[in-house]
C-alpha cells in the first residue's frame, strides 16, 4: 500500500498506512493519535499523527515493509 504524508502543523504530520503496517509499528512508536478507515466493519487503513522527528523514523520503518 502506498503511504501518503501530509504536514498538518509546523511540527506535526499525518501518515496514511495500511492496517497491517499499523499493527507492526503502533507499539514500536507508541502511536496514540489515529484515525481509522473502515469498510463493512473491517479496518483497512489508519492515519497516524507524528512529529517531525518521529516522521523520519516511521518513514524509514515503513520502507522496510517495502511501502
């Protein structure tokens, strides 16, 4: 799944990721701010909110998933 990133504030970014990717990184990066995307009762994607420093780490980790 392609990841999309948007800057929403000076130091905050929103990253759109698949539900599989979210399961892999939620604890590693202590992700708390999320938005779920659901279809027919199943979560298929998330938006996570990270700061500028976390964005670099999250992006690098997602590249390891071949995103």
